[in-house]
C-alpha cells in the first residue's frame, strides 16, 4: 500500500490528519522526539505533541524513558483488537439509537392510526342520521344501486349473502379478482348460510388458463364441501348473483374493450330477478359437473 493509500485508510478508521502524519513518521524510525516528529510529519510542534498524546490514548504509540521524551510506534497487531472493540461499541450505540428512533416512530404511527380510526368512527356516526334522513326521500330509481369501489362491492355482496332467506344463484367467471382473504371470508359466510338451509347454486366459467383452472377446481371442492351445488360451463354470460328471486347483483363487460367492469349494479326488482333466474336454470341444465375440470 502506497503512502497516500495508507493515509486514507488510517483516516477511514478514525484518525485525524495530524495523527496520521505523526504515526507514519514514527514508523520511519525506532524512536522519535516531538521535534523530530514535527519535522518528519511537516506539522507544527504543538500539533505533533497533541497528535502523539491522542495516539497514546489509542494505543498506537508509547513513550520511551529518558531525559528527553521520545515516542515509539506500537505494533499494529497490538492495537488491532482495541480498534475492533471500539468499532463494535460504536456500532452498538448506533443500533441502539436506531432502535429507539424506530420505537418512537412506531409509537407515533400507532397513535396516528388510533386517532384516525377514532375520527372515522366519530364522523361516520355523525353522518349516519343524515343518511337515514335521505332514505326517506323517494326516487323512481330507488330500486337500483350502483357501486364502483371493489371493497364496497365485496362487502355488499357479503351482506346480501347473509340476508338471503331461500336461495342464492351465482354466475362466476374470470378474472377472479377477490383477494385470498376475501375468498376465505366469502366461503365462511357461504358455509354459515348453507347451514341454515339456504340453497346455493353456482355456475362457473371454465378458465382457459391452466393455473386458474387448477385454483378453481380446489375452490369449488371447498364450496361443495360447504354445501354448494356447483357446475361448470364453457361460457358464462356475465358475473351475476340472484338472491331469493328478488335482488340481482351483476357486472357487465365494457362493450368496447370487452373487459369486466368495476361498476356493479344491484337491482331489487322481482320481475328482473325472475327473468334472469329463467336464464340461470336454462344454463344450469346445459352446464357440466365440476369434476370435468380435473379431466
């Protein structure tokens, strides 16, 4: 390692420029006086004296006895462990500071979370009477409800499942957009409803993707174990659910892109529900046993 590189390395481990120059000067001879160190290092004599005192503290040099105070460099192997211990100690302190900082930040975030939840609870409670009052106003289209938010669509569907009295008929087709958590919630809710004697039937569109087909096969097995009646069909016209021949929830594909819409409509209309049930029954007769997915 050349001198410039060695100076840079010593500065990297924490030595000041004067300490570096003083220590490298000591390496040139067995012992040196302060004036000699000052001359070889090219630094002021007071600075050389201070640097040597700090080097002694670090264990990098030691004084020699005699009428004239002299200094000698220490074998690097002897002060290596001291430096490593100092590095470990400094690292431990930094990590402790970081830990304390993270804990403090965590406390702030949790407090903000608590405050936000409390505020949401307060606001929604205050809004509820206004919502109830608005329900008193009638509109020619009150039987139609439009929902665009995926989370709200899921929650509204779950509510309709829970409120079913007799029968639930469902068309299901890809893409299967629910999260794993929502799928589990749906299966749990469906299981509870079917235990009450509600009849549940579902026609699933057979996916063209092999991974989706394998997933659907496992999903249907779980639903059937819960009590659902399931069949599959090559092409299902839309995503739809009919509740008690009274309420219909459906999402239509965009007529231009042919992609499923994120907008769902809920229509409480017996004539519409009965008409769509006729469609369901027709396709139910046409559909195949779900075991064909494993064929």
